[in-house]
C-alpha cells in the first residue's frame, strides 16, 4: 500500500448486544490479512481524554443526563478522539475501525431521547470536523435478542459490570433506537450496509468481509 495514501474509516453501529466489538475484531484480522495497517478504536473513548468522558456516559443512573447534555459530552469525547487518534491514523495511511461514531449520537440522543436531528447534526459536524465514515456497518437484530445478549456478556474488565447505563433504559427506548438506526441506513445506502446480526457469528463476519471487499477493496 502506498504509505502516502489516506486510510479508510469503517464504523460499526447497532443497538446493545449487536456484536459490534466482536465483528470489529474479526474485520481487523481480515483486513490485516489483506496487508493493511489497521487501528481499532471505540466511542465514546479511543483517546485518553475521551475514555475519561466515557465513564460519565456509560455508568450511573439512566436519567443522569438530559439529551442535550449527553450530546455535548459525546461531542467532547469525539472531538478529542478524532483529533488525537482517528485523523492522525487516517493521514498515516492506516485503516480505522471504530465501534460507534456519529450515527450513534443521532440514534441514541435523537431517535432514542427525542433531541432534534438538526441540533445533533450540527454538533456532530463540529466534533468530527466534518469527517464521515467511508463505510458504516449496521448490525441489526430484534431488541429483545440484543438485550438478552448484552445481559450475558462476560466480564471483560473492571468497568464491565458498571457500563450498563443504556442497557437499563426501557424497552421502548431500545425499539426507537433500532428504528432510528434502520432509518439512518435507509437514508444513506451509499455509505451504510445493513447486516442481519441474528445469524451465526461466522456468517455475519463473512457478510461483513464481503461488503467491505465489494465497496472498499475491489470497487
């Protein structure tokens, strides 16, 4: 790969328990097998400052923040993440895979909590510096299945048992969230691909690899 060529940004989106982290890891291995330099990250988080803000968002009572406050917190985390990790990696020619990005703010704070889309889009654009993913993979599955999966996740670190603030929100919120993600994907089919996440893990991974190959590797 030409070291001067800008890298690609691939984002994973979806509700709780959709398998974003699992498939971000699988895709990173697939791309590395194609000879690409890959950086895997997440939101909120990905940089030191953004990881500090993450704790404010994923821990505590479901109603601890207003929708607008949440949006600003996500924006602060994203601005640091993009400036310190994402943009430097892309400029160096690395491919970046992010577990969530701007679509999550529109889905969670917009469709989920009812904040108007125009406000979110303005804040997102400022925080991300206008950066948009080259490809967004939406892992879609029914709400009840996603919440059941999320409840069974193994402990993967000291904060794992506490990062459940959104999971504890009511089912109606999670249904709005799923509907929102599907609407976002339908409105931008050139950027988004919807993957049925109810299928076996290997089948989902194969579908993701095929979509990335078709859209970004062998266009």
